[in-house]
C-alpha cells in the first residue's frame, strides 16, 4: 500500500514539474528541495523503467515516455 501512495506522490510531483517547467519552480511549489524532487522523479523513472525527462542545466524536455504519461 505504501508503494502505491509513493508512486502516486511521484506522479503528482511529475505533473507539478511539467506545469512549472523547471525543477526550481516545482520544488518551491511542492515545498521541497530540488534534490528531493529530482530523487522523486528518478524513483518514478526507475519504477516505470523509462526516462521521462531530459535534464540539462538550462532546461528540461519530455521524452516520448514522459509524453505518454500525459492525459489525452
């Protein structure tokens, strides 16, 4: 049960990341550090077995797997 709750929280964090467009703004909105948010996204990626976002120091972009998680 705890794993499901954790996965849902990770999905929620992913949605906020996409909404905000940056780890900094998303972390501020979620009330956590960028490192904690990054670990959440990494955990979600590991659970799904796919990279969801390409990260650079300047920007992030969705991968095909990340786009597949978006609602139609």
